[in-house]
């Protein structure tokens, strides 16, 4: 029987100077939509009785926001490579397990520590400005 859903456990953001040299940047708690819909271009003219559309350019977010637990070591690792163009992969699961998937893209990132509340976990937010389309590969 095939699985109906997969867990987000084991989600990792990798970074490197090349696509062949990626290493774990940090473990991820939450991640953004990994893609977008195309803009809809209206093609309606005065002979149409209803609006009509064709697909346009795929919309990408201005920045991909990822949330991770803050530790001084994790923050230093992420901030040391900030504002440097590079290659990224968002990896779900472990190779060979159900639900394993990789999303790859290029861009550059920044990081900040988000505000805290009483009785909460300290978090950091990594924002990546993508410079390429997000590609998918999986098993």
C-alpha cells in the first residue's frame, strides 16, 4: 500500500559555491512554496461572452523564507556565507526513503534572528533571493 502523505522530518537546506559542492547549511523548521503559478494574461475581446486567459510567465516569490532553530553555531554558519551568490538545494528526507525529494536553485541569502516570546524556541529566518527557476528531482 502506498503512503498517503510524507512527514517534514529530515528537511535540510544545503548551500555551496557550485552545484556539485553542496553542504548542509542548516536543518529547516519551515519552508516556503517551492514554485508558483503562471500569471494569467487576459485575452478577452468584444466578441467573447466571458473572460478568457492564457498562461504567462511563472510567478516567483521575491524572497524564499526558511525558518530554522537559532544556535550561535548555526547562525555563524549561515551568516558566514550570506550575500554571496551560490547554489542551493532543499532536501526532504534521506536518500532511498519514501518522500525523498530535492529542489535546486541558485541565488543568495541573508539571515536574521526573529523576535522571541516567553516560553518559545529561538529562531532565525533565512531569506534567499532566487536567481534561477526552482528545479525538482525525487525518487
